[in-house]
C-alpha cells in the first residue's frame, strides 16, 4: 500500500507535469506515473482514462480491453454509466483499444495506454489469485492469517470483540471415494458459495486447506455459529445429494479466549476435535 502523503505528492507531480505539453511522450509520462499513485490495477485504469480525457479534451473516453482469461472488459473515464448510444455501441462492439469522441486519439498514445492498462489489470488479477483459493473463491490461509492478525491487533488496542470459527467437513473423504472427486469439489464449492454470499461488512472467510474452513465474525454469539453450521449442511445436501457430510465446528471468542492468532486457533481447534470425537 502506498503512503497517503506520498500518493498525494505523486498525484500533484503528475498533474503539474501535464502542463501544456501536447506530445505523446508527455501524455504517456503522466499516465504511466499513475502506476505509483494508485493502489490497484482498476484504480490505475480509471485514473489513466481521466487524465487522458482531460489532456485531449474529449467529451467521452472508453477503454475496451480483451485479456484472456478475463474476456472483454470496458472502462469509461469518470466511471460514468454507459448512457449514450455511442458509449453502448462501443461497449458492445468496439474493438479493443481507446475510443474517444468527438475526435480520434493519437494511435501511438492509444496503443501505449492500452498496454499499460492491460498490464495493470493482469497484475490485479495475479494479486487476487495469490490471496484466494481457486476452487471456492474464499481467502487462502496466508490471506486469512493476515486478516486475523489485524483483527487481534484491533482487539488488543480497542477491545474489539470477534469470533473465530473453524469448520471441518466430516465424511468428506468418503464423498470422494464413493461419488468421485467432482462431487467432493461440489461440496467444497457449496460451502464457499454460502460463505461468500452471506458475509457481512467486516466478516472474512477462508479455505485453510483440504476440507478445513475458517470464518472471522465480529460480535459472534454461540448460536450464530450453530446457525451457520446448519445452513452449510443444508447447502452441501442440496449441492451433493447423498453426500452425508456433517460439520464439526470450533469457536474461539476474542478477547475472552485469547488476543493472539495462535491462542485463538488453538482454542477453536481443541473445541472442534472434542466435538468431532463426541460424534464417533
């Protein structure tokens, strides 16, 4: 993440550098400088289009990118809706590139901006993939550990209460053996779908590996975890009929059960395996 004051300085420097120069080099220098003034690839694309629109005095400016495996992506300067016949036509059928009206844009500049935007988009996708589980779309273990560490730091500093819920799919190996790995993947995806679609602001969910999941929930109460388990079991039953998968759950509450990730993981793990043994 960039330092806010540094980002502001970079923005000021870039906008000042724009000046009255009309050369493609000057325009591209300002656009490229946005790579250091933004925190995401998508933010860079919008900033680039806004600067380009300002520089060439266009009434409307749209970038069409076509990057496998993402497919067609359309971005409009100012982040406005596609509210004109021209913008809708460009979004639907325009070739990959920079589209401006009323006057066409210098092809050298257009091509260079498209290349920069494509790189920024690929970097954003790569970052997302490095932090998420490819099968379920949930956070991976590395990313979740960072979220948990931040939550613990806030709990220590501000007394913020939250719950760590560990989930383990009992009978999952049997699903793979009886019904095949596609059925096992479907069961994991059912858990991931339900967790992703029901997260509130401030919640976080992850697949820690194999058939193990974790959820961080602010102000968690015990019956909330029980209801979560019931919903997950219903989702698995619907996704994989006959799976016969049940869930073991372990809950740790911060700060009462600990205020460090290791302590919370340990408390929830112990509870999870006690409940797992009680079911046998």
